[in-house]
C-alpha cells in the first residue's frame, strides 16, 4: 500500500513546496519544522488504521465512553536526516517507544556507494507496529537494509514507512523486498540520478536540516 498525502490538496502541498524551494531552504529551522509538520499529518493518517479499544473515563460530571489506542507503536528513524520527521510523529504518538538506526551511504572512489549500518537502539519489536521515518526514499536500499536490521531484533506485526519525498524506483524496490510494508509519503517523484538522488527532489535533507557533513 502506497499513500501519497499530496494527491489531494491540503497544507501538505504548501509544506512540500517550501522544503523544495532553494530560497526557503536557507532557513534551517523552517525546513526542520516543515518536515515535522509532515510527520504530524502522517501520524494522524496512520492512527486511523490502528487498533482501538473501549475505555470509560471519569469526568467531573460522569462517565464518558471513549476509544483509545489498543497499543503504542514503535517509532523508528534513520539518523540523522530522519530526526525532524520522527519528532513530528512523536508529537502525536507521544507515548510511543522509540528506535534509532545509523544508516548512511558510504561512497566509493568510482562514484558508487554502499549502505553502512553501524548502530541500533530499540525496544522490544516482537508482534508490534513499527513506524519508520526517513525523509527521502530514493533507491530504497537503506530502508530495506534498515528493516532487515530491525527484524534481527524482533518480528513486527506491521511496518509503516513515512517519507517526505519518495521516488518510484525506491518504492518499487521496497515493494519487491518487503511487500507488506505500507508507505506514506508527502510527494512522489519519478526520476533518480545515477548517483541515487531524487529529481526534482529537494537536495540532501540531512544537510538542509543540520548543516553540511564531511563525506565518508
């Protein structure tokens, strides 16, 4: 299942426009906040597909029947670029457990790259709902490797992926490798460069959010 949140006009379209805009991108705080907003909308949309249970709440004037989440999800993110998107999800799933994965492209001299995963910190994952945030779903390689990495720690019942911008190439790769994963994105682009960058995309989300890094 792939859900493009900008298929219907909403404020998500405004935020995507701003994070793509080279003039507005110079404001790092605004860039981070817009990713956070996209995460908040994605959290709300995903919450509509989760399991709920009945609960009676004591008010000052009586008992109110309500519905609450049956269980809290695990929010996982790929460091460092995923942090603002993760924060948006955490703003809404504020009781969730959290997982953090270090995954990055290790570039070779010939221009190719490999996905390097050096670190993971996560709670119990067995039979749980896991929501992974990664702002740019490009080739899909780092995401699939991250999911495989998480499966070594446990076997989630459901996996949702939240991206600001996804490329059709990456989506198809994830669907082939992990057919049961649900992908939620704020926009979908068609083109991917030979170096694995989305076009038109927005550039390097991690650099735009936190500053330029030294290439490893």
